[in-house]
């Protein structure tokens, strides 16, 4: 639990509180139940994507293809269900989308693990390949006629609060993000496989000497990212009540920025679930609330970029100063590297 109180997480939490106070004082609408529910709704899909991105970054890699996988899984699943099983339950849509996402993630894993190619180059290539194939071979028109089960899921309500104007609803899909976050936390902090992910990002050669099967870990990482991307894409389509093949792709940098803001090191070996969730909260609040204090939409990217630069630069400077004071080298993985009796 002491990792939950690392200085970077505290810094991000303080930044969130400060931003909320600034926006809330400038415009009291920010603190209304309806706006809070809207912020939570906007965090659902980004939070799911962030859990996959966290694992990749901790392992020392970069994946930019997860948005293309998400929209591929969403659009393909909706087309399949509309054509062959329009009355299928909503959980079947998530199973199909997860399976499609897992398969596409394993394509990434094959090139990365088998040929030891740079993760950024591989996922840049597969992002274009997946999205291009989707538009060319499967479809490029917006599907607004979703299966009835997905439409019913989009209308589901976990909490409903009567407002002066209308009703504020909290969607139960927030549970998907919460459950996935808990599972990723348990995986990364309490399993040998999680230790292998940290070890791979901290020092690959040392991880191999400790007995970790690097290829199997990489297959697991990118297969899991694909699975989570499929789930995230299906939730995104359900909440928006349409399957648009042009959606999602292009938002991957916001997710990566949120994870890095939360303390994950782009060089690998460091990152936490709570930090990533805090980073998601910061990016969502900045994206959705700056207009409430009169920041024009054309300047919002500038402000968000400054937040990202400060949020990632301050911890890096602090770490460099700490190394100079102690005379030590760059920090290794957050999890201690222990020899594994058998490869995971």
C-alpha cells in the first residue's frame, strides 16, 4: 500500500484538487451532480484503455494501435450481430468484441515477441493496417441501428438524481472500469507475471537471467491490451449508440499522456494503477471543464499540453535531483526483481 502514496500520485491528486477548485469557483456548475456524472461517464472508456496502456509502458513498450483495435472490434461486432444475431444479449457482443480485440493484439505480440521489433514501429504499422482494412473491407458508414440489447444497455442507469432541469444519470458501465482496474492492480502487484512485466521494463537482460520467459510475457501483454481494447470499444459504441469506424482513432495520445501523468515511466519499470486513474481524471477534467471557465476550445489543447509537460517534467526533475544527491544510477523496476522458479 505504500506505493499508493508515492510522491507523483500525490502531486497529480493535488493538481486535480487545484484544477477543480479553479473551475468550480469560476463556474459553480462544475460541482453539480450532473457535471460530476458526465465526468465519470467520460472516464469510463479512457480508464479501460489506460489499464492496457499502463501494462505496456511498464514493460518498456509503447502501443498506439489500441484505438484502431477498439473501433475494429466495435464495428465488426455490430455488423456481425445485425446480420446474424440481432436479438443476441449484450454480453455476447462484449465476448465477440473481446475475442476480436484479443486476436488483433496477438498480431502485435507476434511481431514484437517473435522478431524483437520496436513496439512503437509495430503498433504504428498495425494501427494503419487494422483501420485501413476496416474501412476498405468491412465498412465505412456509420451504423446507428444497434442491436436492441446494446440500445437497452446504453439506457441503463445505476444512479438517477432529479435536477432542476432534467435528470442526472450515472451509467453502470463505470463498474467495468472499476473491476478492470482492480484486476490489473492484483495482477501487477501480487502475481509473478506482474513482477515479470516490471522486470521486463526495468532490465530485460536481468529479467531473462532471473528466469522470466520474455516472449510469453509479451504475448500476454499485447493479447491483454487487445482484449481490453475490444471491451472499451464496445462500451464506447454502446454509450454513443452508434458504431462509427472513424471514431476513437486519434485519441491514443490522450490516454498515453494520462498514464504518463500518473507516474508511469516511458523507459519502463515504473507505474501504478492508482496513478494512471488519477492521470485519467486529470485529463478528463481538463478536456471537459476548461470551457466552463471561459477557455476557448482552440486553446484547450495548449492548456492540456502545458499540464502534461509540467506533470511529467516535475517528477523527472525531482528524480534526477534525487539521483544526484544519492550518487545512484537510474532507478530500476518498481517491483523487486526476484528469480522465478519457473517461467511465466
